[in-house]
C-alpha cells in the first residue's frame, strides 16, 4: 500500500503505519500540499486539486512510484475558509487497485479543520477496505 496525502498532512499514514505487520504491506507515503509538488512528484494534470480527477491521479501516482498494489489519496478543503470555490469540508478520497480506481466525495460541513482531517482518515480506511474486499474477496 502507498499513500498520497494533501489535506490530512500525513495523518492517514500515521494511522496506517500502526496496523499489524505494517512493515510488510505499507510501502510509504507522500505529503504534497502545493500544486507544483503534486504535479512534479505524483504526476497530476492541470486543473483543480479539490477534485475526483486529482484524487485518482494522486492515488495512481503514489501506487506507481512505490510499485504498490494499492494507492490511497486524499485531497480537499479543511478550512476554515473555502478554496478553489469549494466549501470547507469538501474532500475527495481515491483508492487505486490493480483493477480500477474507487473514489468518494465527502461533504463534512461545519467542522473544525482538525475534525475534517480525522473524519477523512476514517472514511479513507473504510473506502480502502471496500476496494480491497472487491479485489481480494474479503
């Protein structure tokens, strides 16, 4: 598994790395806040970063860079103000498996930035489990 985080700044990776046997299945992570960093490091295309396209490209970029079976990515607006015309709490999560990307839009309105990040990580773990279950049959 490989992770690319923007919004959550490494929080998801910290959580994942505490899993049983993580050194056997967690290859690493990228934290990329600025657009140019996302483009240079993860290969995302031009356009808004608070988008499904960006989340999917980030997940694929992390997966490809670390030669992993699964890539997870998070991008969004934590707040307190809007960004790219999106309200605080607007989040995209993507999981890239060998078969396909799976993505989810979250609208975590009226929450503190920290709470948006914590909830985003919880939803990301759930989406990863859903994606892995469809690929590996559990």
